[in-house]
C-alpha cells in the first residue's frame, strides 16, 4: 500500500480543503484514519467515503477536545490542519473574529497537543504534524489574527522539535502558501502561486514521508517570506500596500 500502511492517524480538520485532500492521500497509502471537524454532517459523509472513524470536535472548546480525546484511543500520529480565517486589517478590526483565529489556530492546537502528546512521550514513539503558513513568517497588512496565530503555531512546532529530538517522536511543520479553499475565496486580492488542495497535500505527504523537520511551499513563493525575515523593517513593509 504505502508509507502509512497500518498506522493510525488523527487528522484534526480533515473534512474539507487541504485536510480532505491529505486524508484521501493518506488513506490511499494504507493509513487508518480518525478525522475530526466541527461540521458533523460533512464529517460523516467524508468518513463514509474513506472508511474512517468520525470524531466531531471543536478545537475552540476545551470540553469538546477533552471528550474527543477520551474517545480517541491510541494513535501513531496526529496532523493538525483545522484553521479559521478572515481577512482583517486594524482599520476594520472585528474583535470576535480576531479572537476566534487565535483560539482555533493557536490555542486549539495547544489543546489537542495536550490531549495526545503525553501518551506519545510515555511510549517514546509518535508523529506530530503542525500546519503553519507562509503568512506566519512575518507581519503582513490585512492579516491580523491569521498571521499572528499561524506564527505562534510555527514557533510552537519549533519548540516541540527542539525538545523532542531523539525521543522517538517525529515533529514536523508544513507552511503552505495560498490554497484554493472556501477560506481563501474570501480574498479580494491576487494570490500568487495559488495551489489546489491536492497539490498542497502532495507537498505535505512528501514532508511526512521524510525525516525533514519543515517544508515551506511552493518553494519560489516561500523564498520571499523565508528570506524576508532578514530584511530591515523599512524595506519589508515597503514591499506591501498598506492594510
């Protein structure tokens, strides 16, 4: 079958977009999947298609995460894909949406890790994949909430990797650019190098099969953000229109 044959993975946010494309790719390589999402009806349809276990969960709700974790059972790996996004500048700040992005994209990730990581550490084996974003490398106009929450998730992954090297737990971080989803459909600006969910899932599969820590993709677009970290502030902010 493939690299994931016989392995049990929990995909958090696997019912739509990149998560669904990754679930299909992993299932094709023999993974036994548990998939979580908020929309129970959509989740049930996806799990019926893939022969996966449905585990409805809201990452923004601590009790929902605890209930799902209690029903989960042992897993070989967890892939955190769920995210919320609204384009937002400081001039049009929506406090509720700003908090929701932070609570799902960063704090929700921490909740799930708290539920599964101790068991992996106890047995000295596991696979943890976090999904960041090219938007998380540095501040961007119109990206309040999303850039900050993804940047936090990326640093969280880096800290996990620093702590867990040599422990038997593989920690990985995927930082995609623009992907064609219902979230990016909200954007009114041009999105360079935009990928289909299937193409982005292909990048993630290559990362997950490898022993690399991190992949930022697509490569040509990622160079702007990766090397932009070394640019002085005055030059970086001149590259973008005001928010």
